[in-house]
C-alpha cells in the first residue's frame, strides 16, 4: 500500500485508507480541518455516542474546543507527576517478577503485561486494589464493542455489554471524585479536580469522561507495548544482547519497539470537505483510517524499515502516539513502563522461550488496539534469582 496505493478506498468497510508518513503527519498536524476527530462519530446512533467517547473526551472534539480540555487534563500528566511514579512502577514490576519468575514458566500477558499497566493507571487514579479486576473487565467490554463505528461488525450483545460497562464505570468513579474533593491526594483524580485554565474547571461530566477515557486509553495500549517488546526481542536476539551490554539504549529501544509495531495500529478521522491526496479524491464525509503502522514503516523516513534496530537514530519520530493536537497524553507513562520492564527483564532473565509455536493468539474482536490474549513463556533466570 505504501508503494502503490498510498491513498486507497476500502469499500468493504466503507472507508478510505491513508498510509504514508508524510500524509499522516500532515493530516495530524492540521487536525480538525479537513480531517476531523469529532465528526468521525457521525455514523454512530445518538444513544451510543455517550458510551464511545464521542462526547466530552479529548478524542471526541477538535481544536479549538479541544485545546481547553487538553490544557486542563494535561495538568494531571505533567512530567514531574509521571516521573514521580517511577518508584511505584519499579516496585510493582519487581513484585510481579518475584511471583512468576521462580515458576520457570508463566503467561507473560496475564501475569505481567496486564497487571503492570493496570496497577499504574489505577494507582494514578486511586482505584482501590480490590476493584482492579472489575475495571479491567469493564474496559474490555467497551473496547470490544467499538469497532462498529468504522464499519466492522459488532453483535447486539457486545453493544449492550459495552453500554452496561460504561454506566458501571461512571458509578465506580463518582465516589472517588467525591472523596478527592474532601481529601486531596497526589493522584490524577485530584489533579483533574484541581485543574484550572482561564478560571475554568472540568465539569462533573467531563471529569467522569476523562477518567473513563484515560483508564481505557492507558491500558490495552501499554499491554500491547509490553507484549510486543517480548515478541520482537525474541525474534531479534542480537538486539537483545546489545541492550544487555548497553542498557543506556533502553529508552531508544522502547521507541523502536513502538515504531516497529504500534499497539494502536490505526486511528480514524472524518473528512469535512473533499480532499485531494496523491491523485485521489476522498469525498467529504468519508471515514479516513490513518495506518500508523504503515507510516512507521515508510522507507522514506525510516531506512530499512523492517529491520528492528535499537540504535535507529530517528526511532522516536514514529507516529505510534500520533502527533499534533491529539498526541498521546500518556506517552511518558507508557515509555516509563516499557523502560522499567526492559531493565528488569534484562537484569533477571538470562534466557527465554516463547511457547506458542503457532501463530500468536491475537484478540480478534478489537481492531483499535492490537492485543494478544496469551503469551506463554519459559524463562531461565540468572543464578542469584533461583538461589
Ligand atoms: C504504548 C501505549 C500507548 C499508545 C500506543 C497510545 C496511543 C495513542 C494514540 C495513537 C493517541 C491518539 C489518538 C488519535 O489521535 O485518534 C492517543 C491519545 C491519548 N492517549 Fe495514548 N497511548 C498509549 C498509552 C497511554 C496512556 C498510558 C495513557 C494515560 C495514562 C494515555 C492517554 C491518552 C489520552 C488521554 C489521549 C487523548 C489525547 C488527546 O486527544 O488530546 N495513552 N494515545
């Protein structure tokens, strides 16, 4: 597609695909016009919009209205807040590995790649430990019912589950906000309540939406980053050894992993006017799919794009977190989790083998975020681990 059909109509799902880095970069840097994040929900029945982030969240509005909400929400994601979470990430990662490494074999997805991001975002939000599993199930129900707005089939049962999950999450978050008003803490919920720009605060409804969306956005994406890391390093052992010899390369390696396989492979916009691009006309009102993974493998930006190279000089230019107005607010948190994982893995695991010899077990219902359902792994730890 990159070489021959950089802009293509995709009639099966009534959408248009855009593939090249230059085009996607340009679209996102001018977000809102004529590619709108807000209008992409136009096809969705009114009663479903509330559930699917069409209203009230950062990914449901274009600039300039987006700018106000973003500057309010951004205050809860300041670099010092995220960096302050590093010790918690390290403690959590260490505890998870303490539990599973001595077993010699475990499911990396359910035993590490799920609980780490879950712990991080719930810690940021102040969700009680005992409720974490419940929150996880609810976000999966929402996620699995979402693909219909880009024309993919979703059953009535999935839709109903998504709606129910949304209402349950609202009910779970409300008391947390209530509590933070009376007892402020150093967490994201307190940050959202305190956030103020130009004398304005987030309304209760915006608070609810922000919390649900942030929880949702933080979770399966980071799960994808962690499991992709393992799968990619398994297939590129020379790069793994390079990291072991020079751990300073870890931050770069995380960006190369994000470039090599973006956890959210495609994002969507709707055109608000006819758009001429690469000799094609995308008509007004079309759903445009921006293939971030394709852009991240565009040879005009990333030479030898299918090579995984932890020393790639421009790896951080990838679009896995998008760019422009909607650039991922949690990018620093995701990078931090990826780095902590690699540091601990390289220090503790001498060798490993991925047990699934056949095709990987991808979650089939969710095309917004590519996630595995299982990743069984056998490990050999360093001597001091088992001693
Ligand atoms: C590897 C992990 C992650 C990936 C690949 C990722 C990817 C993305 C992408 C592609 C977008 C842009 C969506 C669009 O323009 O349509 C986005 C936005 C966003 N992400 Fe992430 N994300 C990750 C982790 C996180 C985390 C950990 C959080 C929260 C703690 C988070 C919160 C957000 C928020 C709030 C937005 C909306 C920003 C806006 O519209 O202004 N993300 N993310």
